[in-house]
C-alpha cells in the first residue's frame, strides 16, 4: 500500500473512501467536515444525527455519496473529547479509518490530515502518527497459515490538506512514520514467531541481517566459550537446561560524525521460558514465546536506526537464551556469579530474566554509555500493579526518566514510573551469597528493579518492565490487535531522535 500526502480539496477528491473527522459533542460539522457536509447538501450531518453517531474516539460513521462528490463513500471517524485530543487520538483515528477501509474492501482512501493545527499539534507529528496508525492497523501475521484467503487490499492511502505549508511538513512526518512503523512491525514479527523457530541462534541471525551492508552498524557475537571467559554466570546458568546454546549479542550504531554521547539499549532475550525446574503451569507457558520481546524492541529500533540517524553512538545488547528444565538445568539453591563478580543465590529458576540481565547490564556498563535503558518482560507483578497496557518504569535518574516518559507519551506507549524503594533492598538479602534472585511476595516488580540496579553501577539507567503491553491478549485499540505489539520501539526511536 502506498501512503502519500498532497495538497488538494477533499470535496473534489476521487476515491473509494473519503475520511473526515468529528469531535464528541459537536453540533454542526465545521472545517473540512463541514465543507464535505455542505457538498452533500447537509445529508452528512443529517444522517449522523439520525444514526445517533457520538464521535467517540475510534468510532466510525459511513455513508454513500451517490455522486454528489467524486468520492464514493464518506467516513466520519470520531476524535473523542476535544479537551483530551492528542497525537494518540490522531493515531487511533487513522487506524480506525484503515480498519473500516479493510472491512469494506476498498482500494483507495483519501483522508483529512487529522489534528493539524488542533491544540498546537504540528503537521509533521500528525502525519507521522497517522502513518503509524495506518501501517500498524494493516499489520497481520499469517506466516503459519496453510491457506491464505485472498482479501481485497487497500492500495492507496492519500492524506490531503488545503494548506501547502502543512503538506510540506507532513511529508517529513510520513517518512518518519514509515520508519517507526517498520521497526515496530519488525519486532512484532520476531515476537509472534513460535519459539520452536525463534531460538537464540535466530536472534543472532536477525542482528546480523540488520547490520548486513550498513557501514554504520556492526555486530559482535559471544558464544558459550566466550561467555565462560567473560564470567557471564547469569546467562550461562539460565541456558544450562536447554539444548540451544546461549549468545551475547552486541550491536553498535556509530554515525560518521557521532557526538561524544552514547546510549545502551539492553533487551531481555529469553526465547522461551518454561520456568526451568521451577516449572510454570501449562497455561503460563502458552505465550512464553514473548519472553524475548525486550530484545525484539531493541532489534526493531536497530532495524531502522541507520535511516532514523541519531547523532550519537547507540549500543544494542542482549543475552539470548532458552529457559528449559532438564538434568542439566540450574536448581533452586544454586549460586551463580555474574559478570561484575556479584554472587546470586537462585531461589526460583522462573525469575531467570534478571539473571541474564545481570550480565548484559554489567556488559553495558563496560561500554561507558551516558545512559542505559533496558526493556524486559520481567514480572507478572508489574501487570498486577498496572494492568496489561502500561509499562512500569524504574530509574535511578530523574532526567532520564522524564525524557523517556515524554517520548512515550508522543509515541502513544503508556508508561508509569514506579519507585526504587531503598528499604526493600533487604528483601533480596541472601544467607549464602551477595543477593538472591527473588524478594518477598509483595512488591515483586520493585524488588526486580532493585535487583537490576545492582548491575548498572552509577550509570544513569531506566528499566522498562513491558510484561503487560508486549503482547495483547485482546484488541487494545484500533491499531493493536491480538498478538505481539512491538511495544517500546516507538518510544526508543522518539528518545533517540531527541538526543
């Protein structure tokens, strides 16, 4: 599908579906919607009123034009309350229009530039959000279907505005939106792939493919022997029970004129988590292919980083392992030594992600970045606290957390900062080692964050627990259907652009 932006008059545009918008509670349509309504002899407003259309965010009203304007149908998409309008509303409105277009089987869509000039939103940002919404709503993972139904596909999605300046700005936004959506879908594909086909070696392959032919990206891969020499006891310990060998992957993006600043992105990369000898129940394993979603987000960002072209050096680091039960698996009570020499008593082998992150965070510190951001499907406790749609953020640095929260808001990825309560550190005290890998029953997300903080030294660091939003068990919004979401990619790219 081609997405473009151009100058034009919506009332004169040809297409199978013409998209305009409306806020909740507006009596008579104004602006471009009002112009289309006038061209239709007032029938748009009349029929919307007769059908009790409320214009809630993502809602849709469709009518045929019967030749009164060149477009065959008009779709009014709801923007919700005007006082709550933001870029996420733009993203969802565009996605809703794409969903309607798919359901109608139309080939061409012409849409208003949602949000331009509303609430101080910039045309470029609105266009980017629209492209993200459209592309992510269009996404489908069908690699494993034996028969694929041939469905009519939308071939063109044209964004039209009468303001030439808005069009010029929107062109840049479309370009950025295409990159961000592509990175997000790259991550979605990785996470959606069954664990039988997405084992540690496949993540290594994905990293190498990303770097192939790009002079600004290089990759180093450390195998089991190298990990032994490096003292990566966390990664090696978790991998003991699996037939698949572990790897530590270090990707580096370095532009030709890099600033002195560098950032490390660290992802949890457990390609399947059975729980190890602390075996999960069958229901708990059904979606455990998603336990590498943190690394998938890092790979998704790196898949487009050369085109996004941040000015600073960026490191992408993950320890790829599989957590399985076998006669070789680590046992509750075993003690591991992490790369920074700290010893860890493993009381629960299902708290394995933090063991691999102990090594990857220690390795990240050695690269001397100015900031470290890790993403991990780490704790069910975070989901208990914040639900399925919100990432829990923990950080040792207020400035870093502030800029990440701002990036997440613009990207439409919900995050909430949680405390690193110093008094809870005693809950990780071990009788036989420096620390243990689980705390008490309560505050599990916080003790997990405190555990990770032990491996970042004094480097500014933020931990993103994406256990909830990494995978949608139901439809969340018009562009997030059931399955992998690629959560974190848009925030990372927005953050990198700001540096």
